[in-house]
């Protein structure tokens, strides 16, 4: 008798928990692949395509599917380290012999711009304003420095210039202060 | 908020409330802190000196935390004392004013009052010595509402004068209820006595400023914190506040850094500001005593923030003292005024010895947040010596006023481990330098934290930017997708519309189409053959109106065909003649051209536009070629020129500018090609001969296709020749 009671009790519990878990699985279903989201958050979102994929998210998906983590020059070593932590793999050096460059933004020499809109079409983050046959200019705050606008320009009027250091962005690089004798 | 939390939660009614404790004069303590030599006696006993006008004033357009205002003046303009130079167009902007009347010399980047010494946009003013004021509109406290007062505070360019430079109108314009207004007159850093002197000399004005702050914030009590090493200032403030019931002057023990915002709050109210929050979140607003003075001046006298008291101290000065200095005065003039005798490797520090920074250049101006200029001798304030390894003595942790773990932070700063740094609350570090002061290994701990903090800020900025870039990228992709869909939809709609139109127009159209096809066929057929048969056939199907039109059309076509035949006959005759000409040499050919082309033109005298245009073009091209092949001989060139003009007049007579233009363009293109083929000189002559021959042939034999072929053959020949000669 006790055996039957125990079996019934355990069986009921199993059914109840099964139902609860089953409901939770449907109710709290996670839609997207969270790994891709996490990888995408680590990537620098320059959308430059230097990894060979059209944007950061496609590369994130590729990493989730087993691609190398060392194809992102804008992210540099820091990004590779984070990706290695996340994916549980060995951190590799950047696959191209590229030094971690200074942050740059595009600059249009406005006198030479002919207003062809080719750079506007190339910009992945809509950081170039202008209209057909009118001068274009770069929104410095929005530019990710991806270089994609430089190639399409028919008159080569786009330069990549390093961001100027402002007192807010200055990193207490005390060694770089010009030492000057006070007299 | 506030009091109830502290009143006898556990039922002990005897426990006095926080407010009662404050009223009773209780002062608390904070963790850590150090006792460096204060060295304030150098300057605290002397009156504030007023400095004569310097030669130039360098006024940085941004002297506070926030953004610079919009520039209102141009170089060369004359400005009056107190005239705003920038306009505060948003809440984060604070204007700057002309500290005296004079001329704006330039607005250029100039070394800024910042440890980086990076150039900042600065207005250079040449004082005229007249001290001419703009019009002033003093306000009375009774007649203004809070909005007017806040606007006046912002327009007067007031930003926190204790050192941080936070815009005062933002701090006093809060909507949260305020329990305590704390006036920070602690001035805990060594050497600095600027606030001390201000209180000694202008206590009543300061209290008027506090009155204005009270009207804006409506606090329950005002706590004025003064360190106990300033008895004269404390007495002056006490006397000035005697009429105000809820103003409490509190002296706090001398300890560094009791002037820190969070530390002073803890000292006076025993409250701690939660991590990542502002004092106003716990009902406290703190203002510097200098700010209160500036507010009183701005509101009651309409005297914007034009000058401030700066302590100029250090053993290299013969007269260390407090100086009432105009904003924008270069540090060098200020030092010279105080008898500066520089020594080798002299350091000049802006701010105090603990939190100040060494200036790279003495042309840096005094700004709104500059409270001290320190020019110490090497013995007085030795430069940092060799850094040694950490011995884990934990003195730094004992000294830290923010109760952080400086050792751990040092490891993580060196390892650049931003996650751990955040975990150990690096952001709460007030950069007071107490840890570096007590460190027996002389590790400049605070420098490491500054670098790490800047790095963290940069990372945050990057993260924010990455997020924005992602959002923009996604928005762009969505837009492109939408546009593509819209285009596809539009195309579909157009196609559908076209189909419907076709369906609606029905069978009549089919007949018309058939007729058109027949007509096209007829035009192709020769003029004389089988016209009557089709005529009758079509006449049967057509209406009478159509019939006449078709007849007229056919008649025209016939006429054209006849003309064409005539031309052909003439052309054949001309060609035979041209063949003879081609046999002769190049020079004679060139000279002969006018007559040739004239002959050709004569033969085509039946008003044929095309022929004339082609002839003209060829003539011009030949002229050009002739000029190129025989640049030395003047005569042929002349004749060619004649030819070309002749041809031109002919084309002009044609009265068809488009055709003429086309001909001219063709001629130019030909000339260019000819020039290209005639790169090498030796084959050039023969090539030219061949070309001219071909051209003359073409010119006479009206058929442009033939001419083109002939020219092409000639060119190919020339090229081959050139190639063979090159190899």
C-alpha cells in the first residue's frame, strides 16, 4: 500500500513539475541566439567589413559558427581577448600584420568634392551628409573610421585624419607633456 | 527625506534626531585623511592685493565642465567691461565675459589651464585701461522669481569656484527637495588661503549670496563648514550670519581632504552619498564660498564673474599673497607681480600641492577654477623621486578618504583590468592624492588611477559610440530594405497599369499597328517598284483622310530617293577624280585640298547639308594635320586655314548648327587621333600622306562610311609602319 502511495505521489510530482517546466519553456522562450548577441556586443561596430563579412553582426554570427576570432583590426587585441574569454578559445594575434592604429575619422576636402554621393552610399552608418551635386561633409561624431568611403570617391578628396586629442579625451599621458624650462 | 530615518527607529526616544545633533553643533568624522603641513601662514595674514591690468588677457572660451557658449564677438571688436563674449545657448553652456574694456586681438588656440596643456580656443584681449563698464541692471532679491535668478546666475558665467567648475545654475536649479545647503569654506589643501581671505574681507556679501541660494533651494538649514585653522574667517562668518537663524557656522578639525564634497557631507551630516549618485539625491547641495560671493555680485550688482582671488605662494616669491586677479591673466604676469625669482628646474603648479598640476608653460591664464598658483623651491616641495615596489603596508588604505583599496587598484591599473577596477569602485576615487602622500615606496598611486580612470571613460565612450553606430547601421539597413521594397512595388504597379491600358485599347490598335508596319516596309522598298498594288490595297482599308496623308508621305519619299540617286552619280564621278589626286604626293595634296573640297561641294550643290558638313569637317581636320606635319612651312598652313574657313562658311550657310557641331566634333576627334598616330616623326609623314590621301578621297566621295573605312585603313597602316620602325 505504502509503495503504491509513494509511486502515486512521485508520479504526481513528476507530472506537475513536467507541466511547469513545459510551460516555462514556452512562456520564457529565448528568441535569438544569445551567443551572437554577446559577440556582437564585443565587436566595435565600425561596420568596416575588414573581417570579410558585411558588417559586425554577420561576423558575430560567423564566430558563433566557428570562424576565427582574430579578424577584427579595429577592435584590436582587446576585442580578441574578450572574444577568446567568451568563446573559451586561445587568443590569437590579429591575422593581418596590422598595428593597432590610432583612431581616425574621414575628412572630406570640401573644395574638391563634386557631389557625386558615392561616399554617402558607401557609408555604413550614414555619417556623411550631402546631396547630389552639392558638397558633402562627414559627421565626425558618427564616423566609425571604417575607410569604406575613401575608395569610391572619384576625385580622391577623402582623407582619414587622426582624431585630435581634446582635454576631455586626454589620458594623463604625463610623459608626453613637453618639458619646458621656466625662466 | 532624511530625518525620520535617523529618529529612534529602535524606539529609543532619548536618541536625538540628526537635525537636533546638527543644531547642537555635533561634527562627525570621515575615514582616513592625512595631515600635511598647511603652510598657510605665508599668505593668510596679508590683505588681498589688487593686480594692475596685464598687457594681454587670455580668456579660454570654456572654463567649466560642459560646452563653450556661442562666440559673440570678432577679432578687432572693442568690448566693454562685463560684456559677454559668448552666449550660453544651452543649459550646459556658461558664458565668459570681458574682464575689462579693450580690443579683441584674436580668437586662437592657446595653451589651456589643464594638465594636458593642450591648446584650447582662447580669446586674446588687449585692455585699454579705461575700465569702461557696460550697462548694469542690478536685481533685488524680493522682486525676482527663481527663473530670473537662475538665468542671471547662468548669464553671469558662474561655475563652481572650488575647483571642479560645474555650472552653478544646474546645481541650484534642481527640483528635488533640499534639506541642507552646505557652504564649503574648508579649504583643506596646503598653501591655499583664497577662501579664507574672501571670508575675512567680504563675509556680508557671501551671506547675501547664501540668501539667494536659500531662495532658490529652500533648504531646512545652511551649514557653513570652515576648518579650525581659520579662526578670523570663522568669526567673520559667524558675525555676518548672526541675523540668520538657520545658518550654522561649523568648524571642522584640520585634516586633508575634508574639503572634498563627500567628505564634508559626512563631516557635517554623517550621511554618505551612495555610489554613483549625487548629493542632491540625499537632499544635500554643496556650494563653494567663492561661488556664493560670485552669486551675490552677479545678482545684486550685475557684476559677472570677471575676477577671482588667487593665492600666489611658494618660497621663490618675495611677496607671496592673495591677489584679486582678472580671469585671463597669464600666470607669468601674476608671478612677476608677486616678485617671482625662478630657480633652475622651477616648477609652477596650478592648484594646490596635492591636487594641482604642473604647468608646462607660464602663458597659461588664470581661469574661473584657479584658486592657487604655487611656485615652490626644490627643497620646499621636492619632485617625485624613484618609485619602489609596493611593500603591502596598507598605509594607503588607511589614508583613503573614500575607503577604497589603493593597493588592489594599483595592481589592476597596471594590468589594465577594467572590470576589476570597476568592481573595486575606481570611479569613487576623488584623486585627492592622500595615498601617494603616505606611500613609503613613493608610488605615485593617484597618477595610476588618473590614467586608469581616463581609460575607463574612453572605454565607456567607445561602448556608447559602438552602440550608436550599431543603431545607425541597423536603421540604414532597414531603410535600404524598405526602399527596395517600395521600388519593387512601384514597378509592379506600373506594369499592371500598362497591361490594363493595353487591354482597354482593344482591336482598333491592332489594325493601326499593322498599317504602321506596312508603311515601314514601303519606305524600305525602292521608289518605283510595285507601288500601285500596295496603294490600292491600303486604300481599300483606309479612310479618305489617311489616304491623302499617306500619298503625301510617299511622294516625299520618292523625291528623296531620286535625290539620293543623283548624289550617288555625282559622288562616283568625284571619287574617280580623287583617286588621281591620291597618287600625287602629300604636299600637293594639301595645297590642292581647297579646290578639291570646293569641287566636291559644287557637285553636291543640290542643298545637301550632310555632304557640306562632312566636307567642312574634313577640311578642318586636314588643316590641323597639315599644321602638325609641316609646322615649318607657312604657306600650306595658310592655304589650309583658308580651306577650313571656306568650309566653315559653307557649313554656316547650311543653317543647321547641330550638324555643324557634330562635324566639328568629329573633326576634332580625328585630329586628335591623327596626332596620336603621328608620335614618331619618321613614319608620321608617310602616315600623314596616307591619311590625307584617304581623307581627300573621303571628302570627295561623300559616303561617310567609306571615308571612315579608308581613314581606319590608313591609320592601321601608319601604326604598323611605326611599329616596324620601332622594333
